[in-house]
C-alpha cells in the first residue's frame, strides 16, 4: 500500500495542494472505496495502475476530489460566527451604507455547512437587512461536494453537529431520513466550482473572506501563494475572518494588513 499511497498523495497534491501524511493511509483507502466499486477495481493497486495511464485525467481528478473533501459541520468553532454577527456585519453595514451591498466568499466550502451557517445568521437579522444585497459565494473544487451543497440535504448526524435545534426547526424541512435546508437560507448562497490553486479574479472582490481549515494541509510556499491570491480579491477596508487572532508566518510575509479594517488569519 505504501507505493500506491505515494502515487495517490502526489496526485492529490498536484490537483488540490493538499499534502497528506502517511498516517492518513487508512482514511484514503476508506474514501476511495466508492470509486473502487464504481469502476469495478478489485483493489487500490488496480486503481493506481489505471491512474498511471496518460489518458485517465478524469479519473485522476475524481480521485483527488474524493480524497480532498474535507470535514465540515454547521457553526464550526462558533467564535468566527459570533464575531461575524456581533462585529463584522455591523461594521461593514456602516461602511457600505451608500452601496448597501456586501459580498462574502466562503473558499473551500466543502459540502456547504459553513456558507449555510452564514445564510441562517443573515436571515436571523430580519428587517435590519431590508434593502441590502448581501451575497454569499461558496466555492470548492470537488464536484461531488458542490452537488451535495447545492442540494442542501443533510443526514440526521450532520445536522446534529453544531446546528442549534431552534435553527434546525426554523430553517430545515424533514426529508426522508434527512433534513433539507429551506429556500429562505439556500437561496442566499451561490455555489461555484473553484480550485484554490488557480487565479480567483473571475470571482470578483469581496468584503469578507472565510478560508478556514484548509490551509493546514498546504506547505508554506503554497500557503503564501494562495493567501496572496485571496488578498487581491479583498476589498479595501474589508475584513478577513478566521478562528485565530494571530496571523501565521505565511500571512505576515505577504503583508496582510488593512489599515482601516480588521485582519485575522488562520491556517
């Protein structure tokens, strides 16, 4: 399995930037089981042989996307969402009073729990946001993750992770064995395919960028490159949000500091 894992690790890093340690071998094998079944491969060894063929680019993308889907749950870590509601949103509403427009980007949003958490918080603001255009753009490079996010359908286990019961009742409908988010919150989020390894200018400029729990898988050189691209999508007087209060070396080296705004960055 060590030889197979080395090849899978290389493909994953080339396609997503994520660099997995060898202690993740069991996790990788578990994540690839659906692909083995779909393509009728008897083992990981047969899969890696297929991946080595030059005409199997689509399969390499599928494998990278399958492995790279990151864990996500509603209101993860709580603190960034409280800060968003109590500090970031009121401050930006003051600064954007003339345009009455705020743009939020959730980068590497996986299966959608983070942007939907923000959407529910915005809905909770009620009439305060009447006449405002608050746009949430959520991106990920995994087609499978985006399909699940757009559907907004989550299992009982998934809604029990971080989602208050009051919000479950208010913003979700029971659907079979799961729960589907209501249009009131779902329609606030626009999901788009985007790889953090690529330029992001086509997405436009943003007032708030959430890019959490993904850069920990990147090496320092890639962190610096990705943060530099995100910085160029950052509006003047904008706010960068994440869980930590102190910027990591990659952020400090790229001079991420906004004179009029607040900057906190976490990898």
